C-alpha cells in the first residue's frame, strides 16, 4: 500500500495534480461551482427551453388630459402571456387586458408588437390577443389529463415588471373555486404554492416536463403579494375555451335547451327548493326530446314545480351556478345522465348537450 502511494506521488498524481513539485497551494486552486443535482438540472433545462414562449404584456388606456381636450395615453398595468400557435395568438388573463384600449406584447428576443384583441371570456378569466410577427417561439406543449396534487409546478412570468422570472413549487390542490371580477366565480382552479405575484397573471404554469398545466390567474393574499397560495386556470379549461375565442371571439358553453331564470330559482331556494327549476324547453332541444316537464303557473302568480334538475353527470346541482358550472365541463354530443326530481319521485334521463350559440 505504501509503495502504491509513493508511486502515485512520484508520478505527480497526488490529489489529482500532475505536478512533481507537490500539491497546489490554496491560491493556485480555481474554485469550481458544484454541479447541479439532477432535479435542479431538469428545472434549468425546462426554463431555458420554455422562457422564449412566454411574453410580457403592457396595457394602456386613452383619456383626456386634465384641463385639456387633448387625448393622452395612460399606462394601465402589466401582465404575462404565452404563445399559443404560429399564427401569432397569445393567451393571457382577461383581467390583464380588461379596461385597456391598447396592449403591447414583448418577446424574449427584444421585439415588441401592438396586439389586437381576438376574444375574451371573463367567466374563465381568459383572453386571446394576436400579434403580426414572424419567427415566433414554439407554442408550449400541453399536458394531458388533470394535474396531481404534489406534482411539480413551475411558473414563468413577469412579477412586478421583473421579466421572465421562474418560481417553483407543487400543485397544492385542484378543483378550487374563487370569486372573480364583477361577482363571477371562477371554478375548477389549480392551487399552487409556486410564488405568483402581480405581473405573473396570464403566464404559464408548467409541469416538470415543461408541459402547460394551467394559466396563472390569481393569488390569495391580504397584502397583495404572494403568500404561498396561487391559482391557475387548468389546461383542460384553456383547451376548451381558447379555440372558441379564436374562432368566434367568445365562449358559449354547451346547452341542453332548458329555460330557467336566476331570480325565480333564487326565490325557490329561499323557500327550501334545491336544484334547477325547469321553466320550459327550447324547441327540438335535448331537453324537449327528453320530455322534461316545466313548472306551471297557477292563480296568484305562483308556480307549481315540474321537473327539477338535481344532478348532471354525477355532479350535484343546487342552483343556477352549479348547473352552469357543470355545463361548462361537458363536451357537446357526449351523452350524460341528468337526474330529475318531480314531487317526491326521482328519475334519470340520458341527454347529450349541443354546442351553445
């Protein structure tokens, strides 16, 4: 053993140094950064591969200058978005562009473009812009299936104007509901502890493979800054809504053709009636073909309930909001079970919703 060590030293291999004069001194050794762990290396790889597909969005509004008839442009805010396709469509949040007269999209390569609004869905907090640009970065690949609680979540965006920032965390929960603008409830959201701050809105939430799992939309924080509870619109909703926004400028959920009234239903709920009160059916609609019985008026302006929708596709319906939320998840043409109550009896009828219009 001693002979081997002596031979190694004589050959200049001691401590990895090929120098017969002896080991290096401290000032001769150049420090080397530690190699990233496998998980860190993967995160770095995902960020470098996807950052160029993320954009920065600045909005402005037009108004009169004080004490003047001159029209001036005022900065409104900033947010994030990402490339949807090679045609120049950019996906972001509806609240990022709401109230703005102008939006400018900046790419990671330094180019900026005036954007035009293609379509928006406040109910999902989603909007689509379009820019006239060539050589756009590749669209983000999209994950299939629902995300699992505990899986890695990576958020890329522009918090507080700090462009192309990466934050990491996990999917903390799924199917969360959150009060949105103008009293609208945004449903089915992903909850994540990846730090999301003002300016992140509209940016992508990615999985460990760099696939889109959601669009960052909101935070829950008394201070207005990240408190470890962020929310994202799931990719399944994005894939359902965005193509309609591009094609039609708006999103219409599928329908059964049931006539209902929010105020009437709210009054019925106050009297202890839960479910969606059927007031009528549209001609030649799935509801009409299924023979749903509407409520009928009687003396005194009262209504005698007929069929009441209490569940659709296995999801309970307690009122109008539940009914609309369930409809939003359905695919036109896919038959589902609709559970009805009429008096003391219940029955299940199969119905396939049709595309809304």
